[in-house]
C-alpha cells in the first residue's frame, strides 16, 4: 500500500521531542521544553503591520511560483548588502520555508546513488532528504575535540567519483559552531580540485551572531565556487518568523529554474501575505535584530557556565545560532553503570532527563551518539530551572 520512498522518511526528531513535551504539559506535568529551534520573541511589529496591510489591500491571490518581484528584489538587495554577492532575478527562488528550498534543491540535482558529503553533527533533515531523492548521505564526523568542524583532509577523504554535492551549515544547527573565513577557504581549495561537485551553504542562522565576528560563507571565502553554489537562507530565525514559512535560495539559473518547476507541482507559490511580511523584514530597519541577538548572547553565556559546572558533561560556547551541543558520554556511562538507564545511549539519557522535567534532543538525531542538544531560545527563567534539573539528574 505504501511506497518504498515514503517508508524511508523518518519523523523529525526535534518536532517529536517538542510534541512529546507539549503532550506531557497537557497532562499536567512540569516540563521545560528545550527541543524547538524557534526564537521565543514575537515577530517585529513593522513586519506584522506589513502583513495586515496586505490582507486589507486584498493581496490574497496566487503569486508567481518562485516569489513576488518585490520579495525577489529584496532578497537580491539583502545578498548584496549583507553578503556582497550579486544575483539576478532568475537566479533566486522563494520557497515555503528554508526546508522546502533544500528539498527542491536536492530533488533537482541528486540521482539514485549520488553521494552528498555532509559534515556531522548535522541538521536532522539533510540526510533524510538526500535519501528521499535516492542519494547517499556521506557523513563526515567532527566531534567536540575538533570544535565540531571538519578539516580539509576529512573532506578530501570523503570525496569519491560518486560525490555530487557538499553541504555546509555555518553557524551550525545543532552545534553552534562557526567556520572562520580561513577554514572555509581551505575547504574551498579542496572543492576547487573537483569541479563537478555542487556546493550548498545553509546560512539560515547568519544573523544569530554570538561573537560579533563578521559573517562569511564559503562563497565569500572562495569566490571561484559561486557558479556552482546554492546559497540557502530565510527569515525564520533572524526575524522570529518560523510560522510564516519563507525561505529562499540563490544559485545557478538553470538549477533555480528546475527548483521553481518542482515547486510549481507541489505547493505552488509561498503564501502571498507571508511574502509581503518577508519583504518588509529584509528591506526594513535591521535594528530589530539587536535585542534578540543580545538576549541569545546572554543566555549562551549562562548555559555554557551552568552546563560545564556539571562534572559528567561538557559543551563549547556557541558562536552562532541558539543551541548548546552537550557531550554527555561520561554521564551516559555513569548512569548506565548505576542502573539508572537501561542502556548506555543518548536515547535512554534523553528519556531520563524527560522524567526529570527537561525535554532535550538526542545527539544521535544529528549523527552524534552520546551528545544532546538544548535550545536556549527560551526565557532565562526556563534555562535556570532546566540547567538546575539537568545538574541534579546527572549528579
């Protein structure tokens, strides 16, 4: 009855954790959910006002499949202003969230057996989307010992005659790691030796900058890659617009055209009203980002200190995004030896922490067994209670 392709799809672990936490809360249990990668701030007022005006003006019909002229122009202007990258309208497509842009890009490029090199830990959907398209995820692991960043030697070793694409996400979900311009340039030098490999850079956390060091992506670091790179981004994280579902991609015109055709047969255009809101976000006063980023920096400092005070776990300070990726291998070993968890793995650990009143996502969901991810996109009060509960459960 069901297709083999459909049966390869696994539910999103992050959404599953969030749903489980919501269910337990509804049952009256005191659960602090640290699973969702979603800013806890409201969408800025000027963005909401633009959407309201669009509704009142009757802008509620179909638009062009790949995005309105106004929003495409705003994307082009943003990429020039923030990233010093120049694109034309036929090199840009707007999708129903960044995830759809990634999905369409993979479906447009990957044939059965093609390999996609993905640094791990990785965002949960990358590998699954590659598998849906019939491709093979080639995971390259970089643990806490190397700052969650792969080396040029690792990238070179992962490339085979079947390699079709290299995907990079910096700032990273789940680790918060950010590649420097020099590190990206070194990876770029490897890719320049393999001219048939496409490059995808997921920059969705670009503006959640926790260090103040200017953002760069792999095209900035290695401009010669531009003609075979897709730059992926959106408004969800920076402007707290996760529910508005607007992402965008910029890249080679031929690929963007195929991605647009795929979209025409699935969702058609992104929501008309959301596109107006996204145009206001990209074109309006960027000062609205400052209070959110400042809050994330404060929370990052607190979480880093609180979690590293627990003897059996450790984490690095995030440089971008709003996640702490915690090495819990010692804690898992200790809890298993004491009989507090049934098996020595991160699934058992996260179940144990849920019983302690904290919902986190197991590292294995991101290709990193023995770790767990917490989102600090929640109030300081919640983080204080959550870290206290984690410390108590693991002490």
